[in-house]
């Protein structure tokens, strides 16, 4: 059942061609609905926030716009947005109803709404680049809109975050319990002999599967080879047979990157060895205990914020691998929340104004920006979390977007929806087979 919260403030490849056309975000095929909304987008992408907000007021005054998203924080942003519109027009009585589906059902819900005789949802905040590309963008069911004020903002990389439009990147990072003095200084050590890192199941949270797909791409398989080459000879000897075995496997899977076998070998070892948990919260709560000596995991960085300090649990008991200056290889992965218009949107102007508000305003991004490990695609509205832990808990001192999303050692693997969607049909089954045989 969908959980809905009403905010009434009355008193208060096809994919490749899409990515190439950042200015319109328009799929190759056109239906009457997409043609109409494309025309509106062409207009909206020349408008400032002030102009968009006025259009939203005209369209939605006295009405309700419906949005659906993977993040419940969209409801908080909705409250703030309505308040912003009321500053312009104190008589504005529009509302936003935001729902957060469970169990990865957002794709089913959106497609059902699009194909129904009447349409409910105008916009979505959605994750899982592979499925977004194959099920929603390639089909034209979701339409891209790039706000003018976002595109013009200092530091915005439209090529990286414009198609599909990203609200933010969130970090899942390698952590380990540090009470035995052991340090992980290379990404390959997490799949070493007898290692069983804690991780959410690859099919319970598909963004984790996208991470594994990306390790076989040219950029990240090159990084995995570089990390392999940095290992001591004895550790290279342990992994070499697996790397060699993956050369033919990579070819049979249709992987074309020159060093795909390195990424694929790491993926196989990870899929074979990881210790599955249902959620990142329990993973974090386990890692920080005094009884978790020798354990490691790959989990959302911001989970550290909710640790309750006690004699048996402390943030001080864990280290973030990438923060070690000697660390080599990716420090984890980043997944994105994307903002998209539904092609049958009943209130497209209000949806576009809300999208622009979230991507250009500190207040609009505040619901997400309050935590470590999450960064807006618009750097100018990020908060500084570099001293959140202070001297007592330095592991919570977030080194920020430039560190995590750059290209140096420890930076995060970032999903490319087009690549992930291309390899998912074959590589996804291959990973499932390995996980299922454990």
C-alpha cells in the first residue's frame, strides 16, 4: 500500500541520443502527450525560477499536485515549496501530495498511471539508473527537464547530472571495524581470503547491482587494474587465477573494456563472499560494536549519524577506508536520485517549478543536504559537513563532493544509466547465478 502524506498549506541508443540532447531531454519517439509536454519544457527551460513559480501558482492554485518518489524527504521539500509560493501569492491554496512506494514498486506504479485513462502523477524522484533508462527513458514515459537557474548556476556539470536530471548523489562507502588495528588500504582487500563484507542483497536494492555493473566499464575496470597492480606480489598471486579465468568470461558476456576481466573478477568474488543484510541500518549498527572486530561493509555513509554511543557501540570503532591516505581504488559507489516529469503529467508547470526549487535553492535541498554523504548536483547549495564529527568522531567529517566524486583514489564509482542498462540483461543474470549458488 502506498503511504501518502498530504501537505495542505491553504492557511500557511535511444538512451545515447537522449543523453546527447541535454537541452530538451526529449526521447526519440513522440506520442501526443510527450509532444505536448515537450513544448512546455522548451518554454520552461528559458524561464527563471520567478517565472516558473508564477506559472505554478496559476496552474495549481486550489488544486493538488501528486508526486511519487524513492525518498520520503520529498514531502519535506514539498512543504517548503508551497510556503515559497505563498510568499509570492499569500492567497495561494495549492497542495502537494507525496507518496513513497515500497519494495521497488515505483516503476509499476508510474507505468500503470501513464497507461490509465486518467492520470495522477506529475513528477517523480526516482533511483536505479539501469531501470530508469530501460523502462522509463527509452520508452518515453519519463521526460527530462533542466531548469535554467540550475543550468546557469556556478559549478553545475550538466553533462554529468543533466540527463537524466540528478537531484543528488549519495555515498555508499567501504567501512571496517578498526578495533584490531587492521587497515584496508586497497579495494581488493575487501574480497580477500575469508573476507565476508556486510552488504544489502543485490536484488533488494538494485543500485548495488548497478555498482557491480559499472566495475566492468572501461573507466572503472581500469581503476580496478590499477588497484590490482598496487597490491603486494603475494596478494596479486592470490587474485591472479580469478582474473585470468575472467578473461574469457568477460568476452562471453559481451564486455568490451580492455581491462573488464579485473572488474569482473572483483564482482565475482564480491558476489560470492558478501554477507547479506536486509538494510544498511543493521549493517552500521553491527560494525560499530566492540564485538564486530575484523568485520567490514559497504553501506550508506550517513548511517553513522544515527549511532547511539555506548560502552559497546561507538562511531569511533569504525574507519572509512577511503580516508586512509594510502588507500587505492574506489572507496565505494554513488547512486543518484533523479528528478523527472511524467509524460502524462496533469500539472507540468507546478512539477517543473518544484524540480527547479529543489535543484537551485538551499531550502529546496535542505531535507537531503542536512546529512553527510549526500551532495546536490548544484554545488552552490551544499552544506559544509567537514566538521560534523569534530575531533571526537573524525570519521563523520565528510571530505565532500570534490573528494568523493572526483577521480582520485578513494573516489566513488558513479552509475551511468546507459551503460548499466546495456549490460544488465546479461550481467544481472550472471550475478544472480553466483549469489544463488552461495
